[in-house]
């Protein structure tokens, strides 16, 4: 396994997700939270004195943690991971990760605290009607919101097959 995993942006118009990736648009996922901390210049003292570890790097630590766990348990397709990026000038949006489970695309948002706004996820579900629901990993308990087709899960939840 590499120290840094390249997570390409997929248009998510259908399966497989890797069929319509953008080779120039990607984000990095570190092998380890400690590597992310070091490369981002977060000192050990700063890390150890934080009251809310999940808020470090504007929630980036939580996003890295969930991405690492998804890769640990097989990724999305063929042990790969994808995300969605909509670079429109008037309305940019991003979904942290895209998973494929049981032949369905599941958009995944990661929130370090209580999920207040989920604009990108709502937009994605509206633009991708083939997606039946979205997943939100956050620091709370399991719950569902049928109105918005969302399932909320604790950050530490293991996703099976």
C-alpha cells in the first residue's frame, strides 16, 4: 500500500465509477492520520492540546479517518475509492466519497460535528436520481431521514459488503 492514495473525481453517471474519472481532479488520502498531521504541519503539542480532535484541519481529520477505514475494508470498487466534484463557477459542490454497495452508488459525506448543512449531498441526490440514498458519517448515533433519503452513521461504523 502506498503512503498516499490518489482519490480521483468521478462524474458518477453510472457503474463502474472508474469509467468516467477525471485524471486531473483528485484528492489525497494518507495511509495514516499521523502522516496527515505531519504533512499539514500540525505539531504534536497542538494535536495533544485540542479539545475537539475531529475539528482539526476544519474536519479534514474526520474525513481522512473515514476514508482510511473505507479503504481498509475494501474501498468502493476494486479496492479503489472515488469522490465527486462539481466545479461549476456559480455552484461548486463536493461529495467526500462515493461507494458502490450491492450495485448501487452511495454518496458519503463526513462531518466532524453535528451535520447542519448538507447542500452538496442534497444537490448530488437531486442530480443523480439513480442513487437511492446518501450516507452521512458524523459524531452522533445511527438515524435515518426518509424525507431527504439520508442515513446517519457514527464515524467509527464499519461498512459491510
